[in-house]
C-alpha cells in the first residue's frame, strides 16, 4: 500500500501560513532566510521519493501560478538542484481535493471525486511510491480523523510568527506520534520524521 507523506514548514508557534514569497500573509517568505544545503537536500529528497502529489485547493492554486511556467533549467535562488526539482514537480501527477474547483484541471492534475476519505484511501491502494502532500493544512486535518496520514515530515523553523493559521487545528483529536528520525540544518531548522502510533 502506498503511503501519504506530509511535508510541512512550521514556525515554533505552529504557524504554517505563507512560508514562500507569495500570498497576502504579512510574514510571507518567513522560511527563505533559513534556506541552506541541508534544507534543500531534505526538501528535494521528499519529492524524488514520491510519484504523485496530493494537494488542497489553496496550495494547488498557488503552485499553478509558479511551477508550470518555470523551465527545468531556470535557476532558483538558493536551490542548486533547481532543474531536477522543477522537472519532477511539473512531471508528477497531482491529485487535488476541492469542493469548489471544477475539472478539467491544468498541470497534470486530477480533481478527486466523491468523499475525500474514500478517494484518498483508493489512491493509497493503487500501486506506486509515496504520495506527497505539500502544505494543504485543511486537507491534512481532514485526513487525520480517518488515519490516512502515514508520515509527517515537519520542518520546524526557529521563529515565532504570532496568531495566524496553524498547521494542526484546535479541534483535532489526540494523535500520538513516534519520532523516526531528526536532523538540524546549519541555519537551525529542525527536520522531524514522525509516524502515527497505530
């Protein structure tokens, strides 16, 4: 069975909003000063180990503004493996969870049909490698009650952002996680591999 692997940028106070340079969040781009070779390698390894992406609507719409227009050989600031990463991002199939979007979608993407939990469970039954979830906190929180997330790869940044959208919702049931690995980047980003205890 395929695994659902969640990769998320999180501040010390749990905020996950606006880690990149785009969006309306006043602190957008808060992860950028911490980018180093360790973070790049971690981020790239997750993508290369996966053969599909699962995205919520907001993340999907933000990504389609950037990635389809980026050429594989176009340099990315702070990303030496930019050509490999961009080519992989654009070539992977994407599955999008949304109740407001209508198909067909662009960027090699398919809109999930029916009940979310059933659709994701069916994806996991298909042959293949990991299905990677970037961001998409609403989607992740919707999957948690159904025990559909197999691994959390959290990048904890040494910054406090204040009262904004947090990755884990306040109304979640208790979830116990087991630490499977950790690494700290040269800029102080702590990267954790966590699995739910089942």
